[in-house]
């Protein structure tokens, strides 16, 4: 369910956060006025928390289900499975690019693209521009033996030293401006801590009386969102430094933890079974939705006039889901079919 909410936040974020990603003549302009337009933009910026939610889940998963990562062969299988799904989309983009006479990557760039390198909006060729997370996931899984040895121990001192060591590595990477792929790492560490120390269960026990109160959940959710807005404001107005980059990353990890817990409590209070089923369904195809909707922002962006035809944010959002959810389902089925061959 959380992955379903995260992918909706991601799509909203990408659709409305970056006006410079839109081709000439395309705009987002609600008929309800400029204040609604500002709210759309602000919520889209807040929606960037989706990255840290996915990173948190990745860290939580590799610790919670360590039996899936405890040998080199299993880790290689997990990485290949993830890459295989991405490669299907990547090749599909190149076919689309060839069909519409888009710029295609050189052979060297294509190889880098297949591992999440040399991708992005400003790249000169058609690519899965949001695939930078591919490399992050590969590195995270590859680092599992080190993370497992450091954080599986019962020694609080060793865990503290390991955490400080990880953050120092991030500081060094940030100083040399090569930390981009490791930006969500603190959120993954928070996921590991949450799984190791069962933080959600402890919070449930401590806040049991309050977590079942919908107004408490809503107020807390608003508080978490407010903290995220403050952090975004500080990030946009403070001079960049490697120490601040790591501080912001740690804050994002803590916000992701709080956001997920409050969101789950809130949804448990208000959620109907059919809403849960929809969110779980979207979570199941979230990876393909993540990769596929980047076709809107690469190459000539030929689909934008069809998606943004109304200029009304909610219509744009629903149109995007209407177009890409069926395609994501087909890709998931195609992926499963290829694996059975």
C-alpha cells in the first residue's frame, strides 16, 4: 500500500514540479486560480518524499528479508531481476525513439544507460530519465554484506560507529560532488534501523490510544508535511555544503520514517478495502509506472500535448494514470511471460 501511495506522489511530483520540462505551449493552469496553482506546485515539491519512501522500503526489506540477500548468488539474482525489468522499458524507449526519429544513445552511452548511468532530462538522447535509482539499488544490494555485518550485531557501539562511518562516506562523496546516487542512503539506513529495532511496533505500543484517532493522525501528518516544507525552504535558500547535504539526507530519512508510520495509521483509520486493493495494485506495478512515465520528459516529449491538453492539474494527473497504468500492467505481464520461457 505504501508503494502505491509513493508512486502516486512521484507522478504528481514529476508532472507539476518542473515547468522547464514542458515544451513550448504546454502549461499547468487551474481554472480555480493562482492559489490553487501554487498549492499544486507546493504539493508536487513535497511529493519528492517518494524517493525516500522507496529508499526506506529498500533498506527495510533487505534487513527484514535477509535470507533473500545472504549469498552472492542470491544478490546477483535480485539485481538481475531488477535490471531485466528495467531493460525491457529501456529497449522499448529506444524502439520508440527509432520510430519517431529521436536521437538515440551511442553504443557506449547505451551500455551506461542500462545500468542507470548517463540518464536524465538534459541528456541529448531518449532515455529513461528517472532510472538513476537503478544504480543506487544495485549499489545498495552490493553493499549488503557490509551493511549486514555492521548492523546485524548487538553491539550498540559498533552500530553507532558504523552509522557515523556511513555518514562520513556521504560527506566525502558530497564534497567531491559525486554523492547524487547516494542521496537516499540515509533513508535506507533508517529503514534498516526500523526493521532491526521494530520501531513501528514500539510506536504502535506507545501511541496505541492516539494512532486510532483519525484527527490525531491527520494533525500529525500535517506536522510531518510542514517539517518537509521547512526543509525544502532551507535547502533552496542555504548555501550548499557537503555537511548540509548529509544533514538534509538524514532529515529526509527521518521524515520518510515518520511519514510512512503516520500514513499507514491514517489509512488504517479511513481506508476502505477497495482503496487498499487499488493502492496495493499500484504498488505492484510501481516500478514500471516509475520508468514508463519518464517518456513524457525525454526526447521530443511528443506525448505531452495529449497528457497536458486540459491544463487542469487533476485532469492531467488522471489522464497520466489512465494512459500509463494499462501499459505498466502489460509490461508486468510481458516481464512475467519472458521469465517463464
